[in-house]
C-alpha cells in the first residue's frame, strides 16, 4: 500500500519513463497482456454485479443525515422512517446520549484492547451484571455485536464430532457460527417441533458426541415467533443443549421487554440465550446469557471475545442507561405494541398481505424483487422510507417491504404511513 502511494506521487514525466522502461524490458505485447490479465482477475465481479442489476437484486444503499427516529433525513430528504430496528426509540434518547457523553469524559472513547488483556472496564462488568438481572439469568457475557455473539458462542460449544439442529430460517449469523464450528448441520422445518423430533430420530444413531438445538426467537424477515416452549420439550426429551437467538425479542417480548425466555416462562431451562444491543436497546453490541459455567467457558474460548477489542465506552454506558429506562417502566414496550396492532389492523383492512407476523415486524409481501424495489422507490418519492428486501435475504419470489414499527411513531405518523402505502399500493396494482 505504501509503495502504491509513492508511485502515485511521482511526476507524470517519471511515470511515462517507467512505462517506457517496462516496454523495453518486456515488449509492448507482453505489457498489454499483463494489463489485460490484471483486468481479467476481477471481471467475474463486474459480471456478477451486472447480473444483480439486471435481475433487480442490486441493493442501493441510502445515506442518513440525521439521528435515528420516527423521521429521518435520507439522501437529503426528510422522510417517515419504517426501516430501523429502533423498536423503542432509544437510539437517540436524551438519557442514552447524556450517559454516553458522561462516560467519555470519565473513561475516554475506546478500550484499546481485548477484554482478556487490558480492555475490561468496570462499565463492562456493570453492564453484564445488570443484563443478567434484567434477563433473570445466572450470568452474561457481552461482545461487540449480536453477529459476533453467535459466531463466538456456537463454535465454543460444538465441534466436528457434534451435531447442530437448526431452524431452516435461522439468521445468517447463526448459519455462519454453525459453519465455523465444523459440526454436522441438520436443518428442520421452520418452527416445526414435530419435524425437529423427526430429524433427531433419523440421526440419533449417527454417533455424535454432543448435540445443540438452535432457533431464532423472532424471525426477522417474517416476524413470527418460535414455539420455544415446544422446542424446549424436545431438547429436554433428548437431553440436548438448547440455544435461542433473541435479537428481535429483547425489548419486545416478555414483561417489559425481557425477551422470549420470559415470554414463555422458561427461566433456567434454556441453556444459551444470545441477544443484541443494537435493536431495541438502540446502541450496538451483543450479549450471551446462561449458566455460569457456560459464560465462564465463553470467556476462555469465544474467539471474538478473545481476539477483538471490547465494546466502546459510550456504547456500554448507553446500554446501561437503556436498562435503566426498561426497568423503570413498561411504557415504551406498551406503546410499541399499541402501534403495531393498529398498523397491522389497518394494513389488513387495505388488503395488503402481511404474512404470518405476530410481532412489530410487518412484511408487506409483494412477490418478485423488481416489484418490491419499485414499490420502495415510489414510497420514498412520497416521503416514506421503507426498503425492499429480496433474494438472497429472502427466497426468490418472496420479496417484500419490511415495515419496522417503533414506539417513537405517533398516531399521525402511522396514519401518514398508511395513507402513503395505500396510494402506492393502488398505483402499482398491489391492492
């Protein structure tokens, strides 16, 4: 990289002289061939990108110019926000902002080290203790993201002699964590405990050393909730470890947003509960709750914990402030569900297909990706920010607009959004 910069800094006359020297040494034809070979190395990427554009699957990433909230400045325009995972409106909450500022003044910005060397601050331990109390779990470990929590936890629990039974629609971070573990991965039909039992029976004599069942709590693309109580019964029957990723359940399900384990009253029965602090908590980070020995083991073997710097100071402080708010009152969680129920009822009344969602995630099913992208673009032109989601995030033919409800939306916001969906839906022949 340093050599590249020094070459760019050379005067044009010197660069031309260097080209001449290369031509003299290798010949013009050889030079052209070398240049063509350089271009060919990445031609496949250009071809793949062109294919995505032609299929209507190329993702155009928009840019925010404001804090998160019910309204955003996106690509220079003020729009109503139905995209963010900011379920409780905490991403720009004054108390979280103030907590982050105060922590920076006291502790600086970054830990500048991994947790096991010089990166563990009192704030990290406070957050972990507070999360354990909030979740009703014996212990908690925090990591840099929910994605890291999954890719760190799964390979620490199972290896190449073991098996993982995974819901077929589990999140990409679970899929990647399973692959990293090198365990045998066996998928079961989405949210079907009977099929889980069936595939277990079909493989019970395969000689696996350890077995782990993994499911999302709330499935992020469809908004449905895993039947964790029934899945627990299967895990109990066979004596298998059970892990749930509660990324979209924390701050949403359970009493005051305590999550799916609380929702089904399964405290002490689910071995591993993974979560994120970047959705309902409004900040960033990951957490794993479970038995003390499991959390102690992750402190020794979870690679993102061991080899990546700790959560930053303002993030940790803001997460603690989010916990303060959630423990003080259920107001934000209650408002989130009120907004969700109203929006769903009105969308169904307009004739939209909202799938099987039972949570604040509301998929507007549209079918093919080009239609979903056209719908999203027209919504944006009308002042509503709701992105299209297509393959490979969801299967082909099941593209959608995914609406994320938030406690930060007012009644007027919801009505404006509904009117815009109706207008665009009629113009595009969806309703």
